[in-house]
């Protein structure tokens, strides 16, 4: 019997299957798994910004989140960083994300270099 693929489904069927998958996946996760997953997504969104438009968007989210406490948070960060410029404010997940991002960039550069020599 031939294996089914996403191409065997209509767009509506595939979308419905995705909804079922999302619900099932979330329902099967523990609270700790959910927190870890959400942290990774937020790290990707916030730390993976590229360009002024995305940076402005994240800045607006930060302002909205901290609201009245934003000034205090900025002063806190400035104080910590001025006391110890080498202070690592990133979580282990953020550090791992940076490593993965660097590796991905290296792989893309290697592929580009390889493609350039093959032509």
C-alpha cells in the first residue's frame, strides 16, 4: 500500500489535520514542556529580529509588556551592565539559540561558497 502524503489532501483537509495535530501535541505536553516551548518561540521572535522594522515591533511589545515599569527595567539593565560589562544576561536557552543561529549562518555561507565554485 502506498504511503499517503500531504499532497493527497485538499487544502482544507490538510488544515484540519494540522488543527488536530496542534491540539494533540499541546494536550500531550506537560506544563514544563509548554513553558520551555513558549520560551524558545519567544526567544526566536525577540532575539532573532533583523532590521529596524522588526526591532521596532519587538520594542513596542516590550514597552506594552512592562508598561509603567519600563523605565525601571531599563535602569536595572544599564546598572547591571555598567557594573560588569561582561555580565551574561542571557539564559542557557538563549545561549544555545545563538550557537544554533551561528552554526546555521556558517552552513549557509559554506553552501553559498560551494555553489559558487560549482558553476
